[in-house]
């Protein structure tokens, strides 16, 4: 059995994805990650290699990281997180997240209709469960809008 040795291992890809910022290109994010390793003989990484790294990584490691980290964080004695003996939580939904207008995304998420005309980008719906006292994310579900536009067809439910 032959195993391929990647110049950019998957664990580096997880760090890279977690470090991404809006309006900051992949090359600049990579430079910031590697700033602490200045002076070491490192290979130059192209933007194509970083894009391929993100595609190869997929969603599974980030879903697993979410499963480990998500959950209530307040202790029973923490003030402001309970009403009587019940933990206070809140649901929050968002339906205005736009995804790229690729054919694959339009097939999955559908096309949004706005005032009897098609909108520019497919929309992603997100529903989260949050601990109100600490604002800790307990669970999340995301997906395409259901037929009525009010519900979510879940992609994956991550909750306690």
C-alpha cells in the first residue's frame, strides 16, 4: 500500500481554514501563519496549492472540531445563566447568508425569489442554539430553505 506524502498536511489545512478572514486573500493569511517560522527552509506555497488543500480537507474535520467544542460552558453556580433551576438558551435563525452562484449550489440550495423575480445568489439558512448567559454555541443546523421558505432542510445537526 502506497501512501502519498503531502507537502501541506491536513492538520495544517485545519489551521489555515480557522485563520481565514474576510477580505484577506489566502496568500496573506498563509504569510501570517508562517510568520513565526521565518528563517526556516520552507517551500513556497501557491494560492492553487492552498485552494487544493481546502478542497482536499473537506468539512469532516471541522465538523468533528465543532462536535468537540460546542456545548454549554457555564457551571451550575455561574450567575446569569439559569432561571430557577433551568439553563437559559435561545434559538437564533438567519436566512440572509449568500453562497456563491455556482450551478452546484443553485441545484442544492435553489434560487431565491424576491418580489416575483429571481435573486442573484442562492441563500443558506442557519439556525443556532446558544447559551444566553455565556453566548456559547450549543448546536447549529444549516441547509437549504424548505419549500415554504420558513423551515430548514438540515445538512447536519450538531447539538447535545
